[in-house]
């Protein structure tokens, strides 16, 4: 010890302690600088990620509320007066009012020329609203790639400024129908001014933290240098022992200087390490037992789920059988002398949402066809409700189709509200009486194939868009209901169908289409109704091939005798 003191007294200039102090101080300052820089970047990134995650959740929640069928009907400025436009805009307004921070919420559509236009816009007052068909001039990075690139909910990576100069973050989500087709894009502009304020605060916090480390770094560097000015050979032996797994190792150092203090700390560390290792082993044992118990609970839950699936499958099977039982039978149709009639209905799932019926009463023939949105148990139940309601009204001698449609709509609307269901359906009624065919209600276009010059057939298309309104969407639809009449001649063929036929895809994602159905009927119009139906269904299956069927398929063919 005396020799060490003498040597230290004779040192001149930069001694070992001073050098170590300077080295450790510089190192700690560098580490502190990196840590504070990381702190700033982390806080900044966390704020941006937080608002991006929130916006991603918002567009994911809002997009399914936009009915794709109604959205597709909004094309021109005049459509702003339509009920479906007002309904969709009200949904945007309600979502914006219920969600803090939304500056603007609107929908977009891409034109065939590549331009992106507004469809439905709700901007809180006093911001102006974009009108239907107005071109979007300022494209964000995501929109520059076109709406086809927005295949899922997406959020911009950077903040932008709106027209008021406020920082915003934009998010988008596709509006898709039951077939998975994108009809448009929902956009939300979220207030991001808080992110900029938080970024300034994070920068200030990081700067203060870095400045606070400067005196601390010098102090720690000096302390560490003083602790390491004497030989550490004894500590190396203890460290090697611990490295070999001897965690209860005690370093024997008898000096009372800095090395002795370091040895004491080293011994304490080794004991703490041993205790931590033992505690960890105990935790592993306990956690293993907990995982085993959780696994048993999962197995029990899985068994209950299997039993529940079996029960639900049985209920679906009963509903499917009931649905098939109430469809018109071939022997019933054969007893109608005025018309040759054939029908076909095939659900996409166990229970379908398509519906058709043919009823003959007091010399008049009532033909109905409908399509409930979606398919499955809920759609099948609504279909059965419609069938029951229609037959009940006819049994009570109600013959006016417009009154029948309005009454059925009232019943289905109330039941849908009671069921908390968003389902609705298209429904057309046809009255046949001594060669006169009367159409009422909104559904798919109706095909009529007639004999022309030299027996060459020609086709008439009856557009039902203006003859009604979707059933179950509004409490009263009487103002939307109209009727039109056509005269049928011997040999004329009438074809009714649901969109499960015209929108059926093949493996190349090409739809079957209305024109192909018309061509099949024209080629076979002189055959019986059953043969025409068989030809159409066979051609449809040829088009679909091995592609999965996503919608119910319904076809009704009748022919004037």
C-alpha cells in the first residue's frame, strides 16, 4: 500500500484515474445522447402510431356501415335527393358526431377515366360539403395509386394539412358488397394537431433529460475510475467461477480500499443472482402448472363448442327443410292451365335468402320473387316471413299488389327492428289475368322473349327499379310503389331471376351476366318452361365450373300457352 501511494505521488500529468474519468464520462455522455435521442424518436413514433391505430380502427368500423348497394346508386348530383343518399349521409353524420376528432368523413369512387370523385360527404359546419361527382383534386400518397390499391383498411404514413391549415391524418377502407367486390372507398380525416404538440413536448423532454445527464456523467465517470485504480485479479477469479455456474461464489478480498468495496458489491451481486435464478426456477414450475390447467380448460371449452356446432347444424337443417317444403311443387304448377311454369332455387349455404312463389286463386295467378340481403339462417327466416305474410294476405282476399307490398314491408320492418337485424330484401309481385301481366315492386330486370317476324324472337326488358323500394328498410314505402302492365301472347316467355345468377363468377372472376342469360333463353324459347330452365341452369353451371358459389341461385320461367 505504501509503495502504491509513493507511485501515485510521483505521477505527473494525466494519471490513470483522470484518464478513466474522462473516458467513462465521454462514454456515458454518448450513451445518454443515444438514449435521449431514442426517447424522443420513440415518443414521436408512439404518438403517430397511436393516432394511426385509432384511425385504422375508425375506418374499419365505419366502412361496413355503408350499404354497398345503396352506395352504387349514388351517381349524379340529383341523387342527393334520394332516400338512400340521405340514409348513407346520415350514417356518416352519426358516426362523425359520436367520434371525437373526426374533421371530415366522406366516400370516393374512381371513374373509368382514372379520376377520383366524391360520392357522399359529411363535413361538420361551417366546412362546405363536396357534391356527388365532384373531382378530388388534392390526392394523398395512398390515393395517388388509385382506389384499386386500397384493398383493406389503410392509413397514411405522414401527416398532412387540410384546407384550414390544420394537421390531419387520412385513413381509408374499401366499401365492399356481400360478394367481396369493392364499390367505393370510405375516407376519414382525423385531427392530428395533438400529435404535433406532443412531438414538441417530447423534444423538450429529451433535451432536458440529456442536459441533466452531463454532470451525472462526469460524477459517475470519476466514481468508476476511482474504483478501478487498483488490481482486479481477485475479482477475475470470482467472475470466472460464476461463469462456470458457481452462483454462490464469494470473493475474498481483505483490503479496505476501493477494491474491497467493489468486492463487497460483487459478492452481493452473486448472491442476488443466485436468489433470482432460484426464484425463476420456482416461477417456471408454477407457470407450467398454470399452463397445464389452462390447457384442460381449453379442451373442455372446445368440447362444448363442438356440441354447440352440432346443435346449430341441426337447427339449420330443420330450417332448410322447412324452406324447401314451402316452395311451389311441380304438381301444383302443372295444375295452372293458363301458363307453363318451372322454378328453381339453390341456396349458397345451408339456408338461402332467395324466395319465389306461385299462387292461383279465384282465376288469378300471383307470382312473386325476392332476394334477402346475404344468406344463412337470418335471411332464411325473413324469407319464410315474407312467404307467410303474402299467402295470409291473399287468403284474406287482398289482391292489390301495391297494398300487399306495403303491408309486407311494414311487417318485415317491425320484425327486423325487433330482431335488431339490418337485413332487407328486393321483392316483385306479378299478377296474371287472361293474358295481362302486371308488375309491381323493385327487383332484378324482368326478361320477356316474344315471337317476331319469321319466328325470330325479340326481347323486352322490364326495369323494376322505379316500381318499388327495398322491403324492410323504411317503415312506409307506399310513395315508391308503381305498377305496369304488358300483354302476353301465346308462346311468350317470361324469365325471373335473382342476382345470384347474373353475378355468378367463374375462376377468372368474370360474371355470368344478364346478356348471356338472355341469349340462352332466346336459343331455347320454343321449348317448354322446364326445358328452358334446365338449359339456363346447365349453362350457368358450365360458366361457374369449380368456382365456389357465394350467393343463392333462383330462376322462374313461365310461358303463355
